[in-house]
């Protein structure tokens, strides 16, 4: 057995020659045979995985473009509101009051291209 041309088969035979269990050697030979017999299935699986990755990437790019378009369509805030602990908006203002808690102040925008 040539160790450079068939290294996996060489290692299996080496293990057998050096006292490896017969079951382990036969199991390794069977697994190697399965790998040699199913390259078409592996190629198909890799192709499907690649198609899925391309679809996911394109979906991500579409969503990123939509988000950028939305960000571009929003100008400066047109009003500010305060939010309470329940999430209710109240106290609408045309100017931001810097003395109010800014964590509870919500900026309101208008979409420019409508």
C-alpha cells in the first residue's frame, strides 16, 4: 500500500498490522467505502447548502437596502413625545425638552417621500 497515494487506506492497514481491533479496522474500511461511493450526494448537499447561503445573503442585502431607504426617507424629527412605563405616548411637543428624561422621550419622524 502506497502511503502517499492512498494515505487513509495506508493508515487503516498500518493500524491492522500494529494490533488494532478487527472490528475497528473493518468499520474504518466500511466508512471509507461509503465516502468513496457517495461523492455525488456530497456534491448535491454542498450545492444545496450553497444555494441556501446565497438566498440568505440576498435576503439580508434586500433587508439592508430597505432599512437604508427608510433611514434616508426620514429627515429630522418633527416632534417629540414622552412615554410612560406602560408604553403610552403623551405630552406631544414640537421642541425637545432637554430637561426631561431622554430615555423616556421618543423622537417622531415624517417620511419625506410620501
